[in-house]
């Protein structure tokens, strides 16, 4: 039997792309001993030159004063220094390099660059193909908002009764809170048992703080629960749609859906049919986009591994291990068992049906981008009807962040342990409560969890500068924690479908 590309299941294609992308990234990884120096030549033309394995890099002012000096292991610090300069300062300073490998036998000499436009890492093939992965994420993101709007309107309208909408919404919120609290509790238990912060060597701590401290953004407003609730009601729903304000979009869609139940059928039916058709069109578009998934996944993983590397995994081994164990226990333990008990779907069938969504969640690091795929697999593989997926899953992608909330709890205690703070029970309960609120307010896009972490750190007076300790590993962990975010949404959808007597049998 001849094996063709079309006959290979999609999840196998994505899994293969993951493995091949990681190998490609390792093969074409970005060197931490090379820099691309871009200088302005005649008529403003940008010329790029490569610096390799230097002994010393110095930046000098117009009066020959040394402004900054860096050693052979300071690539990140060189990049940060240059980015911190204004455009005028970059043009006026002179960058001097000693021991550049390109100039054989010139270790004692200096090579100078003036009129610097920028200094960057030298991009490899693995990094250069990243735009292919970005296109894949954007394709998923650009259908997610019309899908959420149309699905929620149809879902709420199809329930037919305002009381039933409230009942279903209440059930979803309760279940989402249960999964979030479970995730945080598991994380706090593990981080107190393993104590990864006490395993970090002092020299590694100092190096991480120096390398990443300038990347920590401290300008984050305090948690304002009242303000968060008020902000759910958009003053301009069109603006909310344009800016992707998911909580506002969810509220707007629910209000339209509920209002349609109060309008005479002859007038509401054309509106419901329109949004139902739009929802079906978006789901069909998901299938088209997923044909591109293996290529997008390959590019994303290759770029991540190529630029990120594995060095920092060794440094933060115990922290990474703690979080990964917690995410695995919550995903394959708590959520899997909950689905088996409360929905009756066999354990293996549930995770087999979720494969596509889990792989897309891992590679895109975005619950929002994975939402269209999650809706498709829940309907096609798990037997959750459209009226449930269209209501419960968009709500979950907005407020239910199991992996993110666990990460915030584990990271907070880890940083506290590194600084020698002993957090008592009351402070850890504060972490739990704040992490729940922060996870609800976390946008379903890559990287935003690190910003919300500052809120949790401030709640127990742990220095927010400690984020520098974990910033280098955040991209990889962001991929990992998105998986339980998505699985948690699907688990709640199956349980509610069963409780409503709407769960359909799937072979």
C-alpha cells in the first residue's frame, strides 16, 4: 500500500513537524558568540558586518571616554545596551571590538564601527523561516473573533430561555473556577515540596538577574476587580471587536443572543441564520487553515529552538521540572479523571480526540488562536454539540487559564524561595486568590502571562525584579502552559454537555 501525504492523519503531520522543527532549530541555532553590526554608510545605506568570538567590546563617546565594556560571554548585555541608546546616541558612539575571529592574528588589535544603526544576533535559517509560523498564528487569530461573535450569538439564542442562558453560564463559570483552583493548588503543593528556588546556585542567580533585569516591565496597574467588571461592558462594541477585547466581545455577543430569544421568531430567524452560517463558514475555514499547520508548526518550533537553545534549561532545571510535573498532573490527572467521571468519555478517547488542539496550543502558545481548532475537535471527535461549544468554549478561552494560573503561583513561590522569603499559609492563599483573578484577566495571546505575574508578585510583596530569573525560559513554558488552558476548556464543555443531556456518542 502506497503511503501518500494526504493519507497521514493531521496530528501525525503536526507531531512530525514538531520533531523535525526542533532538530532543524538545533542544527541551525543562533550563536551566542556572533553579532551582526549594522552601520550607516554613504547616502544612509545600511551595511551589515559580522563580529565573531570577541575578547572585548567597548563603546566610546566622542571624547574617547569608555561608556561601556563587555566580555566574550556578554552578547545579551551588548544587545540591551545598544537598544537602550537613542538613535542619535547610536550614531555618535564608536563600537570597538578586540579579538574578532574574522581578523586572524589581530587579537591585540581593535576593529571599530561608527554610525551604528543597530546590533543584532546573527540570524540563521531556523530564525529566518519564523514568518511562515507567524502567518499560521495570524490565520487562526483572524478567524477567532468572528467565530466567537457568531458562535456565542447562535449559542445563546438557541438556548431559547434567558434562565437557561444564565444557568449554563453559571455552570461554566463554576467549573472553570474549580479547574483554576485545582491547577493553582497542585502548583503550590509541588513548589513547596520540591522547593526549586533553593536549588538555584548563587552564581546562576546573579547571571540571570544581570542578563534579564532590563527586560522586566514594572508598569502594571494593580488588580481592580470593580474596574474589571465595569470594563466588561463596552461603550463601543465595534471598537471592542476591532481591538480584540475578548471579555467585551463575549458580553456583547451574549446580550445579542439573549435579546434574540425575546424577538418574534419571524424577525429573529434571519439574524440567527446569518450568524449560524457565519459560524459554519469559520469552522470550515479552520479545516482549510489546518492543512497549513505542519508548515507553520515546523517554522515556529525551529525558530524557538534555534533562538532559545537548551542552555537555560540546565540552569533552571528544578523550576522547569516542578512546573512541568504540575501541568502534567493537572492535565492528564485532574482534567482527564474529571472528564471520565462527569462526562463518561473514556480517558484515552478524550485525549485522542484532543490531539490536534493540544499540538496547536503547544506551538502557538495562544488559547485564542487554538479556539477554532478546539471547537472543531470537541464537535467532531468528542460529540459536544455546537450549542454547547459555541457558548462554553469562547467563554473558557477568555476566562479559564489553568496552566497560566499554575505558572503564576509556582513562579511567585520560586522567586520568593530564591530571595529567601518564607511565604506563610495566608500569603499563599493570597497567591491563590490573586492568581485566579489574574488568570481571568489574562488575554488569550502569547507571552501576556509574564505581565500578569507582576500583579501576583506584588500581592505578597515579592520583588518583581525576580521575574528576570525566569524570563529566559518563559517562551518554552508559555507553550507548555497553553495546553492545559485549552484542555481545561474542552473538559468543561464535555461535562456540561453531559449534564445537559446533549453529549453525542462518537466512535
